C-alpha cells in the first residue's frame, strides 16, 4: 500500500457504484475510516476531516444511525479533533451518534457503545466539563461492575478510574486522586497486565502526584527522567499501546501533566534562585 493513504482511497471499485452490495458498502466504510485515521496520524487534518465527515454523512441517508459502524466513524472523527485539542468539536462528533444508539436500545454489551462512551468521558475531562464527566464515569463504572464480564469490562473500568483520578488531580483533591489512581493500578494488576503504556500512565501520574504534594523533591534531572518515562505511552511513541481498547487513551492527560510539572519545576528553580540571592552578603 505504501505510505500514501490515497493509494487505499482509490482501491474501492464496486461492480455497480450506484448500488453497492452490503459487503462492498462495508468495505468502503472500512476504507474511509482507515484512510481518515492515516491522514490524522500524519497530521493531514483537513484531508482526514473531509473524508470522515463525508463518511458520517452516509449513515442518515440510509437510516443506519446509532449502529456500530456509525459509532466507529464518530470515534475516528472525534479522535481527529482530539489530536487538535478541539474539545468542543470532538464532543459534538460523538453526541448525536451516541444519542441514536440509546434510542435503538444499544448498551454496554456493544464494544463500540462502550468505547464511544469512554472516549466522550475523556473528552469532557479534557474540556474541563468535570461535573458531567464525573457523573458519567461513576455511572459507567457501576454498570460495568454489575455486568461481571472482566474480559469486556476491565479496560473501560480502568479508564473510568483514570478519568476520576484526573478530575480529582486537576481540582487538587489529592486524596481522591491517589485513591483512584491506585484503584486503576489494582485493576490492571488483577488482569496480569505487564508494566506497559497503560500501567505506565498510572505509575507516572502517581509519581507526579508525589511531586506536586512535595512528597518527592522535584528538580531538573528528576523532571527529565519522569518526562522520558511518561512519553513511552504517548501515541506514536516507542512502546505503542497495550490494551487495544485504551489505544490513544490518556495522551492529552500526559501532555497536561507534563506541562504542570514543567511549570512547577520552573517555579521551584526560580524560588531557589531568589533564596540564593537573599543569602548573598551585602557590600
């Protein structure tokens, strides 16, 4: 296929373009999402947006809204805006497809419903809509616990704990943040997850919490070491992602947390410099 997504874009050729079969139609939808995501990954956002918006426009025309295919397209479009930190448009991309999914009585037994809900919660946290994000995360967590299907539910339960921790962390509710980060860690360990990108997100967040509450001393060297650690889980970084459900999860949080610690490190450095100046002997 090469490096150019356009090669795949032109690969679809139904027998009758005006009346494609179900198999041909589904193949086109897969192609559109794949090409859109490839353009997103290489930063060609305008091309990705054009393809994905056209893709999403097909579902209302054939009364196929709220389906798994519709939700998948919505998640790809939301990811495009997520990469650009356009939280309002990312949220909007998911709202209507999720509303339609509820209308046709789709629930968390669908992987796509579950993924879209988790993605929306993360976007709400990124957009500082903490009250709604917390309400949805707590509601989701309770439903997932009641389902008692660990193979399906552990990854989204891990995500909701991380999101609850992020909300508390952002609001300087250090005790709640620590409890939720540790519960996320316990969930991953209960499934035997290796110390990979997903668990690394939690461990780096807990260490950042210790820096921010002065349980650990922060200086330039410790910040650089911590920053290198948290980069392992970022999209496109070495190491990739562990659980497929969590692909891309937490990237915005990693960026925000790194910015927070960078500012704190600078503040401490300036404070130390001022203290040193005050101790200099006067002439």
